[in-house]
């Protein structure tokens, strides 16, 4: 559909202009004592449509603009004993926290997924090699953490491609996953990822660890939100300058991993989480027959 080719920002600009014109028309009609409020209601409708368009670009679990990892609850339809969980770290690599997390992951023999900022990967190449060498998955978190909804297509391509290149140069592997900064995406971004053979990875549970709310709070928020198929969002770095400490996250992970292992979870890389399209309809029917 043609509307999919429009960037969210352009769509919002059109809606804004239309709303202003409609409200002016409404004002004029009321002023002329012809209170047919059709323009007013049309404006309300457009504002609602704009809200839906924005909400789905920001909401991690939305499949509105295209399928993403983290879209839905895997366990509600899988009916299997398999309890996969993926733990992910954004905004690194970032010493000393990335190194400390790698040590924790090594101690428990569990894989993770690191969504790297390209510019930081270039600054800390050895850390990138270590992440890869330990068998973790590496995803693309753009070159310098810019909101992909607020830049042009050309700039977005640069953000994605430069980051893929540095990661491939350092590890020999091209990332299969894109996690847009803040998870914000529109149809264009999801299509761009697809054109590079990548899938967009969102998350299902987060602890807002970037606010450093305390180790207990981070642990509680994650453990209470995890279900089979969960994708956990945490941070080993800082989206801006890497100055915010991530000590709390490291300490929390030391408790989260053993707790989930004790609950029978299996840690997997994000690309090992079942893709929504693969299980959505058919598995659900099978699951019902088993329950009844
Ligand atoms: Zn980020």
C-alpha cells in the first residue's frame, strides 16, 4: 500500500497540516453561524490516526509496521516444555562493564546478544572480538545511536551500513539483527533492515536500568516480567557518551541468570527465539487440542 512508503515523520507533517486546515475551516463555519462540525470531527479522526501511527512506532511489541522479535508471548501459543530466554545488552561495548558481563556469562556458560553502537565498536575493537570469541550474538544498534525516525533514509542507511561494516571487519560475521535506538521504527526502517537481510529486534521485558534504579529493582523488574520466549533488555553502555556507570546492571545480571536457570529457562541468542511468523497461527490450534 502506498502509505507504507511514507516515513512516519512525513505522515505526521501531512496530518498536522490537515488538522490545522480543518480546524480553521471549522472555526470559519462556526463564525459564519453554520455550525456543521464535520471538519472538527475529521480533525479529531486524523489526530487519532496520528496517535496510532506514533504509538506503534514506539511500542516494542507492535507488529504494525512489520514483524519484529519481541512482538508477542511465545509461551502462550507454543505449548512446549522449551523455555527459551534471550538476554540482551545495548549501547556498548563499554569498558569495564562489557568485560565484567562477559565474565559473568562465561561463568554460567550462557549466550547473550550484544547490540553494539558502531562508533564504540570502532573505539574498543578488542572488546568486540571478545564478545564474538565467547560465542555471543552481535547485533547492530546504529553508528552513533541516533533516532532513526528523525533522520533521512540516506542517513539511516549510513547508520546501519557503517555499523555492519565495522562489526564484520572485526568478527568476520555480518549482523543479522538491527535494534533501532529506543526501539523506534517505522515501515521504512523495517524494510531497510530486510533489504540487508536483517530482522528488527525489540524486547519483551526491561528494567529501565539506564536510570540506575538499584540492583534489587532491576532484578525484580526482570524476574517478574520474564516468560518463555522473553527478550530481556539491559545495558552495558550508555546511549550518549558512555559516562553513566553500569555497575548495577552487572550486579543484577549476577542474580538474574542463576534465578532463571533455576526456573528451567534456557538462554539463547535473539535469533534463536522463534520468529513470530513461524509459530503464530498453526501452533495455536495444536496447542488448543492438547489443552482440551
Ligand atoms: Zn540504545
